[in-house]
């Protein structure tokens, strides 16, 4: 940290020195002195070194998270099915088209960080939520499918466990409680699939409460863009002090407000999974929104504020204790919930097993309830799909090993799909979710042109090609879409 102190001291000296020179010598010269220029160069160089070294320390622990959701269909196939009268959510024109990983990205992409050498990856819950398939891509390009995903949706954290990757390089976790407004921070992520991307900024606010997020965040102005979620917010020692969760904007473009989950929250989450310590954060099980004093006055509330209960989870401590949707919480342990009340007193400070008193206003009547807090129930899921189940469709042949349904490609269909009319091949009409074909990005509306050394002019020739190949041999599949031809390789496990 000596370099940081020097940098800040020099920066202050430059600013003060510069203003003194301007005030005292403006009449003589508008040009800065040679000594001032040298100081500015030195300060910039020191800061540049600090940023670079911080990013370099954490880069080996940065990974990319790819997710796949729902049916895989090309945009042209969806339009064709829509014209045929087959209406379902995946056929809407607003749905994103799916293409090959080597053509563009799979369905969605985010970032993650390695938190231990045995294969634990930390990311944001919203990056993997609802995914049918999740992939972790390491810095060396190797791709792994997590064997388990542990999730804390309320904290927006998820922990993925991969196997067979060997010894990984974990990041160093810092202490987010030591952060102060104005501290330099460095963001490290993979926005827009651009691999490692580094930006710098300062801490704009601590304990920032944002509508819809039930936990305080670190606000900063380091660039945050789609794909950065789950990445690392670093201090100048290269330690992770926050997990990037997104930006505060109504548009996709970065608007100068980046948000990160304090790493100390993530430490508690990781510790609870590793059984290193009991989970420290208590679980209430309701979503609330703070009411402004002027509205509280109009509603004639007994306090200058209150928390409106938007939702109560079934079976949660709040539900069991008697809190209902539409209630207004006016007091917590006898303390009025007004402008001076900090939400962390309710959501962060209580511990599992503790009993706390709440006063709620319901239909004009104040009701006192006592609630025993519990630990937050962690979701534990396995992303592996055990079987490739496919629905009854118009496919003439279904390759169970790859999860691929095929039909004859007619000229009329080729024209609709914007595929050359002289193209021969077997038309993909279905891709089973979670199947090898699904994971490699194949989609309905594409055409299989070759299966290893065999030309596949229709489903029958594809079936013959499969039967002629020996088991355990990698499959090289040449695919045609409206974007051209692409090679897909199915490796033998």
C-alpha cells in the first residue's frame, strides 16, 4: 500500500501546487513549470502501475460463465413456425436467436471468480438463475460444466463447483468493511465477451440501498457493462472487495453508477457452504419498500416512514410470525422505522435463532408480533441433465445420443430459412434441452451437411452415417445456417 499512499500524496501536492502557481504567477505565465509536469507524470505513472498490478494479481482467478436457456431455434425457424400458426413463447420475434459459440455467444454470458483451488467459482445468482445448462470457461480456454450450483437468491450470489480442472489460482478476498468513499477501485470482468476487461474508478457510496435489492451495495463509477456481472471489484492490493452485480440504469449502456455486493457478504455465504462457520445472516422472508416521510404523513402513520411489505414467502419466519402482504412495519424492537432507521438494522444485524419484535399496521390497527429469525435456506441444484427427453414433433429421425431431431429439407423450407436452394442436408427440427447438441449451440432451422466423412442429404443418410461409425469416435459435424457453414465437434467423454 506504500505506493498508494505516495500516489495520493503526490496527487494532493500537484493539485495544491498547481492552484498556488495559478494564483500567484498567472500574470507572468500560463504555462506549468517543468517541475510540476514532472510531478504529474510521476503520479500518473505510479497510479498506472497500481492499477496494472492489481488487475494482474486477480486475473488468473477470473472466469467466464456461459448459460443456455429454453429451446434453441434460429430466428428464421421461429418466423417459419410462427407463419405455420405454431405460437409459443420461444417463437416470439423478440426472442434472441441462438447460434454457435464460435459464431457468437451462447444464450447469455457473465463473469465469475475462483475462490479456492479445488474448483469453487463465485458469481451472481442472476447470471445462472433459470439456466438449463451452465458452463465455466477458465482463462486457458478449458470448458467445464458445474456438477453443483449453490444459490442465495436474496443476496444474488451463487457458488459453482467444477471437477477435473486441476489446481486453480484463487483470487484473494479482502475486507469490504475497510472501504471508504473516495477509495480507488478496479473492476475486472468479461463484458460483451471481450475476455478480460479492466476499468478503474472510485467508491462513490457505501451501504447504498437500491430499490428491489434487499441488501446494501457498494456504489462505484468503474465501468460496468453486460457480461461483467459476477466479476471482481478490487482494491489497489488486488484483493476482491466486491462482486460486480450490475449498473443502475434504465438502459444497457453504462451510466456511471456501478453496483457491487460487499465481499464480506460473499464470505459468509462461502463459509456457510464449507461448514467453516454457521451462517451469520438471518432470514426474515419478506420483501419491503421504505416509505418516504411525506407519504407516511398522508397515510397518518404513527412514524415518519415505515416499511411496506410487498411480498411474504410461504413458510418463512415472517409468514410464520404473522406478517402479511400489505402490512406496514412501523417498529423493530421498539425502535421507530423513520428517516434515521438504517435497513441493515433489520436485514443484516439480526442473527439466526434470535427473536425480534415487530409492530405492523394492518387495516388501521397496530399489531405486535414476535419473529424468530432462521438461517437463509440455500438452494442446491445440479445443472446436469440426466436424459434427453424430446417431445413428439415432425422429425423423421431422432439421434438420441446427441439429442437431435431431423427432417427432410425441402426447397420451400430452404427458401423460408434463407438457405441456398441447392443445399442438400438433413434439417434440424428439434434440439433436446441439455443434450450434447444443445450444449454445442445447434438449433432448429439449421441443416446437417456432413457427419464425419459422410454427406448427409436427408435424415435417412444421416442415420446410415451414424450406424457406420464406430462407438467412441469424435463426431465432426458440418452445419449450414443462413449465416454460412460451421464445424461442430462432439468429443467423446
